[in-house]
C-alpha cells in the first residue's frame, strides 16, 4: 500500500498522559501536513513539515503540542499532558511538492478519558 | 478567519437527482480549488479540482463551477447515487510564505434511495 499510513487508528489516553501519532507519507512525498478535526467541525491546519524542518506551525497550540519529521522514519505529532479537549480525529496528509494536491491518511482518533 | 466557507452543513437529495454543494471564499489570491470527499472513519479523498483560469471542470458525474467575480464555487453531482453520501470539503491552497490548504467546514450529503 503506497498511500499515507497513519497509526494507531485509535488511541485512548487518560488526562495527563502523552499521545504520539505517527504518519508515513506516500512514497516520493517529502511534504507532510497535520490537520485536526473536532466533532462537527471542519479540518483545521496544524503544522506543515518537510524532512527535518518545520515549515509552518501557525496552527499548532503553543503548549503541549510538537511535531517532527526526521530524516529517517515517520512524522510524529506529539501531545503532552493530554486534556479532554484534545479528543479529535488527527489527519496526516502528504504532497509531492509545495501547494500540490494533498493525499490523506485514514486518521488517528484520539480519545482522552 | 474562515477564508473558505461552506454555509450548508447538510443536504439531502433523492437518488438520481442533482446534488449541488456550494463554497464561498474571501481571498481573491486563491487560484486553485479542490473538493474532497470524506466517509466516516476514513481520511478525505481527492475528488476534483479547478484552476482559476477555468470556470468549469468536469469528471464523469462530477462538475465543479467557478465564479471568480462572486468568489463562489459549486460542485454538481448528477445523477446522485447512495454511495455519494459523505461529507464534502472544499479547499484552497493559501500562500503566505509557505503553502497550506485551507478547508471549509464541510457539507454532509445524504442521497436517499
């Protein structure tokens, strides 16, 4: 499967724990984007990364959230000390170049108890 | 600042009839628009796009119309099928130093058999 792969599909955390969401882009894609969808809302941009660089993190909350896309391995979205309001579907997308069509993964549904 | 707006959260259409989904935008710098379709528990998938140099793009049952003067685009599905029932998002890439896609809030289409 050469599509965008996200794991886990479902993640349950208790308040105060850490959540790590992983995303492997499509083969040949070096641009990765993370979006969040809250219940009954649209897709909100969080962060845009290229290999080893954060290009745009204007949509990321200032605290507790971080993202990386290392030279080797998947992109990671990390949420520290999760709160109930972090419960959402987190989608990763990749593109071949800047401004080109996005291909999305199936998402990670984060539930914070 | 919602630069891409979908004012109808839901739409119900009889099978075989036309579905028309609308999207308005405020940023006149947008020059490329996309529609994505999303089924529950899946990631959005690309459906159709249009460049601002065109006013219409057709792909099978799907046609997107762009009215630049009104800053409005619409997606027509004809004939509608039950399998078209999904949430539809319009999106545009915004360049402000870097590219990021801005998504509307989505319209939930239900095609009744």
